């Protein structure tokens, strides 16, 4: 029984990591007042860029760097559309999702899949933290993962500190709640939103690169499989707070890991695997409906800001 708990828990943490990174990126954007529905497309572009760069250079770290750069560029495009051009944020985000979905598949087919037969890359290996990894139950679950999993967990207290314990975080909150008042106080609303959306793009790009560089060692079209939208839902689930987003990510990851374990166990579950595949999404929706009633979105979310407009 303990072995099953350790296996499901460790897999759950691993499955939660990309969701957590993407959700934290969306948290920055939304707290500044920008709704970014393009996370899925940004993750796909991060996945293909990280995979392609790793395949060409044989360096996993250069692959992650490529995902950071491409994710940042996607975030910059989203900021330009929603902040500078003041386009409808929902439409702009969906456009970026479609762009990322189509462009990532095109790049894979033309640059990778054509001249090579199903190319693969090496993946980040697990790093057991000395001493801590030997703690019963908790050790294998929390302290025996790849570096990107550790970075996703470390990102939570960093985001909390930046958003809630620094002057800059207070400025972000002010911009997301009342941009006109923030502007009156001398806060550059447009620059703050640009920075936050670009940070969101960078984290989404790394979240996308996580899939080929930690899990699979290969790229598949639409390999994110809706995880960008789950990350978006986790921000609401977490009431726009990093620690609650972490809890929601771990909940989804562990449920997903449990359904994988049930499928592998055979028996009656073989005949109901479609239900098991739906289970993490169903439970996430139920939790979202229950908990989001107490959540309060930033007051200026989705609202473009025009300086000097009445």
C-alpha cells in the first residue's frame, strides 16, 4: 500500500509541474488585468521550440532557453494585441491558441518529421536530494524528481513573494484592480501589464517544454491536450493565490496519476478507461464550481486601459 501511495504521489507531483508553471504565469497576467486564453498555444510553441533546440544542439538547457525565448515572444505578442491595440482579450487569446496549435504542428512536420523518422531527445533525469529522498513516503514523492519539477515548486514561494511582499507586487495589484487610480499615483499601467504578460508567456513556454524534455523525449502535435485550459481554470480554483494554485495543481496531478494506476491494474478498469481519462477533468470542474464562488477576480480583468479616457 505504501509503495502505491509513493508511486501515485510521485507521479502526481510530476504531472502537476507543467500545470503549476503555466498557472503561475497566468496568475501574473490576470493580476495585472489581462486575461490570457492563449496559454495552450504558448505551451505548444514552448514544447516544439524546446524539443527542436534540444535535438539540434543536444543540450537540454539550451532547449529550455529556447522555450523561454519563444514563450516570451508569444507573451509579447499577446501584450501588444491586448494592451497596445486594446483588442478583445478573449479573442486575442484564442487567436494565439490557434496560432500555437497550427504553427507548432507545421514546424514539426517541416523541420523535424520530414527529414527524420520520429526524432527523439534525451530527457532530464531525476535528482534525488541526499537525505530528504530517504524520508519514508514523503521522500520519493517530493524529493526525487527532475530539475524542472523542483523549479516549478520553488516558483511558488518566489511568485508569492513578488506579488504579495514587494512594492512591485503592490503595483501589479493596483493595476489589476484600478488602473486609473494606479496611473494617477505614477504607476506605468501599460508597462506593468506588458511585463506581467511576458512573464506569463515565459512560464507557459517552460511548461510546454516540460512535456518533451521531462516526460516523453519526443514531440506530438497537440501534445498539451488541453493542459493550458486546465491551468487557466486552476488560477480561478486558487482564487488568484500561488499557494492555492499549487494545491489545485497537485490535486489534478494526483487524480490523473491515480487513474493511470487504475488502468495499469487491469480488471474492470480496462473496460472503462474512457471514464478514467475524464475523471481528473470532471473532478477539477466540480472543485472549480464549488470553490470559485468565494473567489474574487481582479476588478479590471479583461478591461483595456486608455489613459485620459473618461
